[in-house]
C-alpha cells in the first residue's frame, strides 16, 4: 500500500512528517568486513561523536564490552541514534561472528532496512549469505556497500559477480570506484555522472567534479547497463527509458521501488577506514531504504478467550488512530548502575513513563518506570516512545525477547506479533563454582545471562548434578565464562566443550495417559491421547480434540506438558526437534480435572509416544569455508576427509600472478571440528583461514546411537 493512499488516514500530520523522515536501519556483514569501522565514521560525520574510534585499538564507541575490546569483534548488537540531513536514524550495529547470530536475528525483526557490507577483496562470504537469508525471512529491503576498496586484492566487479552468484539477486551499481587497492581515490556517481573526492584527512569534506576524460567511457558504459537493469525491473521506468524521456528523479524513484520490492539491490563502494564513501552511503539510505510508513500492513495473531490463535493482517495506522499501542521486545539487557532494560520497537500508539502495559505473550501486566534511548551504553532519558520509535524501557521484570506489548481500549482484545526465531544451541560444557558459597550467585548470574542471550541456555544434569551451559560455539561459551568471572566476580571450573546433540523420531506413534492422584486431599484427574510424527523442521503442536472432551481452557497446560517432555529426549536426554504432536482425544471430569492433572498427563503421554516412535540421535553438521594457498590444498582436503567431511566445492578464490588461492566448501560434523583452527595452522603454516556455521542436523552415525 502506498504512503500517499494512507496520508489522509493519519490525522496527526506532524507524526506523518516525522515517520517520513525516520530510518530504522541495521548494519550486517561477515566478520571483519568493516561494520563497526563504518558505524564509527557514520557517528563522526553525523556529529554523534567527535573522535573516530578504532576497532583494533579497542576504542570503538559501539564495541563497549570489555570482551569486545579485547577480541576486536562485535559480540552484542548496539543501538544508537543520530540525524543526517534532517532525517532521524535509529541504527543497530550487529556482530559478524556466527556464534552471535541471534543478535542479528532479533535486530532484523524490528528493522525497516539494512546495509549489507561486503569486503571488496573477499566478496560474499558465508556469514553474508546467512544474514541475507535472515533478511529474506523478515522481508527486509537492503542495499550493499562494498567496503575496503583500498585493500590488496580489492575488486569491485568481482564483488558484484559474487552478489549475483551467491545471493541470487541482480546487483545495480550506482557507483564505481576510481582506482582500487592503494590507488583507490574516490567514486563515480553513475546516476548524476560526477566524480566524488574526499578532500581532507578525516573525510568530513568531499566535493563533486565533472567526470574526467579517462574515466568517462567506462562510466557511460556501466551507467548504460545500470539503466537497462532498472528498466528491466521497473515497468514505469521501462516506458520512459524506451522513449528516452526519463529524469534523474525517475531513476531514484525506480531504484527505490526496486529496493522496497526486493527485485534487485543497489550497490555502492568505498573505504570506511580511509574515510571514503560513508556520507554517500547515508544519502543512499535516505533515498532507497524504507521509512516506517512504507510497510503499514503486518502479520499478527489474534488470541481469543480460549487461547486459540488466528492469523490476521493489521493496519498499523488504523491501530494508531484507535489508540492501540503495539510494540515488540527484541532484546533484554543489564546495564551497570541501571539494571534490567527491555529494548522495544513501537509499531503503533505510544509508550509513556508510568504507563501499565499488557504483555499479551505472557498474559501479564507491568509498569514502565522509565524510558530511555541509548547511544551504545550511554543513556538519554525520554518521556515517551511513539509509532516507529526504537528505545528501551525500565521496570519490566518479566517481559523477555520476542514478547508482544499490546494495550487496547478493549481489555479483552489480545494481539500477539510473530516472535523471534531462536536457533538451537550446538555445543555445551559443564561448569561449577569454586566454592559452595558461590553456587547461588552463579545461578543468579546464569539466569541473567540467559535473559540477555536466548541462545545461551543452562540446566542441571539430573543424573550427575552438574551445571550444563550450552551455546552456539566455542567462542560463545568462552565469552560467557569470561563474563561470569569478570562481570559477576565468580571463580568457576569448566570441562571440555562437547557437542549438543538433538533427538527426533522416525515414525508416527500414538500414546495415552490417564492421571488420577490425590493431591492436597483432593482427587485430581485427566486423560490425554496424543500422536507424534516426524516433520522436516521445527516443533508444532496441534489441538484436534473436541471441546466437549477437553475444554479449551486446559489446552495451554497440555501444550506446556508436551513442551516440557520434549526438552529431555528418550535416547540420551537431549532436546527433541523436527516433530509434530497432535492432541487427538481425552476426557475431563468437571469435578476433579485440573490444569495440573492435564499438564502431567500430557507430559507422560508424550514420553510414551516418543519411545514408541523409533527415536534417534541427531548431530549438528557445520558448513565450513576454508581459504587456502594451492600448495597446501591437498593437505587440507586429506584432513577434511579424515573428519567425515562431505566436500561440496573446490574453486579458485583469487589469483595474483602465479599465486593461486583456493576456496573449499564442505559439510563437516561438529564433533570433528574441535580444535580445528590449531590443526589448520599446522597443516598450512598459518596460511589458511576458515569460517563455519550451522548447516543442519543429521542422523548421527549408528555407533553413536548405539553408544547412547
């Protein structure tokens, strides 16, 4: 739906103008592509900071955690805000390391547009593909910034080709570089046919010049290809292009339409480290990425009095005019001297200090004590958050990541937004406090860390009594242990990291359980029949029982019992995935049936059904990309074969005169990847790098299933 068709609906013209000039954006990329360096320049040029910080020196504004400064990487997504050319930006800088992918996932959920940064020498890399898929899932428009044009091996056109081949979208360059590597001097603006040069050391001053004769032919050729691509992807522009009656504004409008509809992707270039290209990137965000009014129809779920969900489409402007406040909590964090804060995106209505809000995900009410905006870890108090705003609330003790806030004039109306996908953990280790006196403190610390990071989980092994922590990789768990020691002043012992296996079933099965027990001098009864069967992905629970057999008010407690049973699988106690459970029959007694009885009956019935459905163990398989000099290629391939790897691709990554660098793509079981960085260094004399991310869960070898 166009903005124009909605203008009249918006009675508050001041709000309309504010939303029109708002950009909620994120920066995403593979690790070391220059996200945080780019963010530092953005903050400097928008006068949010007055000195450019450095990732290498540990002075980057957005990397404020001790662990981020030491590792030189972003670990947690950091939020800030600023103005550029009378436009208001909320900006989230996200991690590039795969172990912290949840930070990208939950930021994506609330952003309107994103900048994808690509290293000019490396092109599209594995984590670039991952964040691109995440953006696809949340339907987010994006632009691409090819960074590090000054780097050895930088090649803008190779990077463009990698976008087309690996991201499967048409790249539309609106700039090309003037020179590359140490000869990189500036960019050519293909839309306006101007050369752009940055004229002082800090890059705060830049000028446009007519295109020089030596660059003109290349610029005209590539501009012609750009216009052809735009015409191919936009019908309105096609007609004007064929008649040669288009204007510069027509080019901008067509590119914006292509971007919003994700038909192609606008590509810019620069070198953030050398202070070239960043201001034009901000201009492109204004020109091409959406404002909050561009997508005012969103999906949600209506919850009725029996807790049944119905998927609906809602118009955010209608909700706003009807005084309905709708917001999503996308992150929980604890700040020193502040305490627990909940990061919020407001979709309609407003949130004010002292307001009582309804958390429709948990069906609870909480009071906002203070509202703040953050610049990294610096705080600015505000009185309210309105439609389109991103900020943080204090005072919410139970609201968690993915929870919906919904206040309506009708207290019986309940709306829930789609939550945030939390990926499964793949690795775990046992930890214990140095002294018994610290155990309670350790549990409080683990609870706080798990609130902040939903991919970090902890539990007590019922057989051994050990505390088990699990996460997304070795670095993830190392950071958690480091935070326990530094942030919470705890001394802990930990075991070796181990693979976090999963369990699933291979056949359909049915089970029943009748619960009848005297509890607190009262008989409690329930009877549940359910069916389990394997599916491709996820966990789904369906209620297919007649209401006269089990009233709807008991269904949420039956689902709770099912979910608790799936946490501890029948093979080896690992959590279950990739199955669906149907509640197909049951009985209730109006005098003796209770919610507790139904929860226990569902729990026991699920356990029995899982055992009958031929359960198996699944293991995490990682997608591994290795960049290695050709002379060591044979060593690396032989080593991968010894690790049960499935090699998907061997290709030439770069060729500089007689030096050939190869890329290997392989699928490798995680159990074979512990300590791989040390092995790879040894095999290649330190001249290879690798990245890996979770690809899938597959059936573990028979010997592992038999062992468990």
